[in-house]
C-alpha cells in the first residue's frame, strides 16, 4: 500500500473535523469538517461554505467565519480556490487574503504558499483533497483533485512545485481527508481510460471492472500513488479512507447531485 491509514477526529469550536496526526505533530493546523455547526438551512444544512451552490451570502459569510474561528483564523487572512477541474496550482501571498471566500474568483485547483498565518482552503463534495507540507522549506499547499485533475496528475505537479522550491521530497507530508470511496465511485470507461493514459498501467490496484464497461475507481489511492511515484515516503502520506457518499455527515454530489452544500479543507502554518 502506497500510503498510511491515519486520521484524527476532534471537535473544534462546535465543529467536528478530521485532521492528520503527522501534520498535527508539526504544529500545522489542518482540518476537513463534517457538514454540521453552521447556520445554513434545507439541503445546505448547515456548514455550507460557498455561495456558488445558491446559498444566501449572509449564511456563507457566517459559516466561513465560524469555521475559520474554530481553527484560530479570520477571513481576512484566508484564501479559497474555486475548482475548475484542472491541474493549475496558484502560489498565493498575504496580499491574496480574503479572496475566494464568497465570490468564486480564484480559479484554480490548488493553492501554495510559504507565508505563515495564511490559511489555504480547497472545497469538495466528494472529490479528493490533498493537504501538503514541507517541514524543511516551511511551505504548504491545498489541492482539489477531482477525477479530471487526478488524471492530469495534479498531485504529482504539486510535489514537483515543492521540489522546485527547494523542498526535500522525502520529508514532505500529505493528508487526504474523507472523499468518495471506490464503494460509490462507479464510472463509465472514460474515467479509467483517462487515468491509464496518464499512469500507463500502474493502477491495477485502484481500478476494478465490475461489469462490462462499468468500473469502480479509488481516487484516493490513485492520488496517493501519484505522490509516492514522485518520491514521497508512503509513511508520510496519511489517508482517511472514509466515503463522503456513504456518510450523511458529509456533503456528497454523487448522493445528492446539486441539492447540497460544499465543505472545505484548510491548512495553515504558524510562524
């Protein structure tokens, strides 16, 4: 197995969230919340974080404030990406603080920074997310890896960005919080074809044909493989293999289609 099953579930300021024990040990704030603890109503209930799903701005503003406050942050020092299912990763600074929290104006699928006290957020309602940290370079990233981004090897691109900035790949830490599992991610052939075009027969352990032209795909496993094949130590790739579609404590596009909210993982370094 090219990763380590490891996660911690804790309540922070009334919000239940999952974190990486290894990132926690470095003092890196990291979290992926359940959907409870906010003010949104109906199928947005209750900790919906973007307005792009149609929720009221005042609800999203309060949800964002509560979520960030639970982890010692404020909106003015946070940046959230607006996923476009690409492999584009944007380097951000404190000048970008406040962007993307309400309006979807940070069009990319990954954020990277070496500035402490800047909180990075990446949204999901099933898609895998990847939180990365370099202890030696003191740099973090938050990456959205939907199936299209996974097939473009956005995880590998993120590792390469760390390496190009002087990070030791063997010291990198990654956390993949809950996302849709292979139990629920059943697809047509286009998804495995896109994966195999990039990874060239490396994914037999993560793609299973269950009937003619129907497949189950382990996106978390593929992204962990993408990290490991770039040189990361599997012992430092921590995965929470909890399916967001199976468990109604999470938002899930596969389960609820467009009648749902979105969560967001966060990561931040202290000085």
